[in-house]
C-alpha cells in the first residue's frame, strides 16, 4: 500500500492540456454580485432623475457619474465570469472576456472624464465615446456565449442574456420613440436585467460554480 503525500487533483477526467479553472469563493461572488446591483441602481437612479441625454451641465454630470458606477459594477460581473470561465475554457473564450475588459475600461474612463464640465468638449475625448456602445455590444455577445456554453446553471445561465440585451432593446426604443419613454424602458430594463443578475449572484453563488 502506498500513501499519497502530494495534492489530490481536483479533476481526473479532464484531457491533458486543459487549462485549470481558477474558481471563486461564494463570499466573493456574493460581494461582486452586490457591487453589480449597486452600480446598476446608481445609473438607474440617474436615468430616472435626469434622463439618459440631459442638456444641462449638472444633468450630464449626474448621468455620467451614474453610468461610470454602473460600468464599475460590470467589472465586478466580469470578474465572476473570468474566474469561473463562464464563456468556456478555450483560449478564444477567455480572450473574449479580456477584450471586453479593454472596451469597458476605455468606456469607463470616458464616463468619469465626461462628467467633468471643463473636459466635456475636449476633442481627444470624442473618439472614446464609441467604446460605450461597443462595450455593451460585447456584453451582449458574452451573455449569449454563457447561455450556449452552459457552465453556469439555472437563472445564472439565462439571466446574463436578459441583462445584456439592454443596448439591443433600449437603443432602438430611443431611435423610434425618443425620450422620455426610452428612459423609462432603459431604466426598467436595468433593474430587471443587471440589478437582478447581481441579486442572483449574491443569493445563489453555487449556480456559477462558486466554492462554499
């Protein structure tokens, strides 16, 4: 009889060369989920208060700051997705999340810089604005990938697609109906989508494979 002194592998059914999944604790998943909900509700409050496209300087600042806090919440969501390999374990699936980090980082910097009235009209800030819709489109693609990959379970598998359809639903609504209807639809969608997703992560971290 031999006695094993080395660590026991977590999985013995994975093919050789399969990258290990970093994993995440339930406590950290809950914290990140609550951060997502808090950031989302911050932007929702701004939208319901001053709208998505206010014309006055103070309103723009409120919207930009609310949007920036929402984007920080999305970083919390991406942290859970990356640690659990929510989009899959292939190199392409992982790089999808890395690319989204870059898009979202530029969009977040734009939000906080655009909140400063003296910087708002800077020419160098204009190209960064496109990263807002690009980052949201990237999140929509990630939501679909999570749905079809199936590493997350139950509501956690389905709800990213619901949450990350925000741009797909809200932008056409704004183009067709304009404000204030698009503001109410956009704000309501944030509550139903991202804010609820954060609650799901906080209450049911086991659905994403979090450790106890």
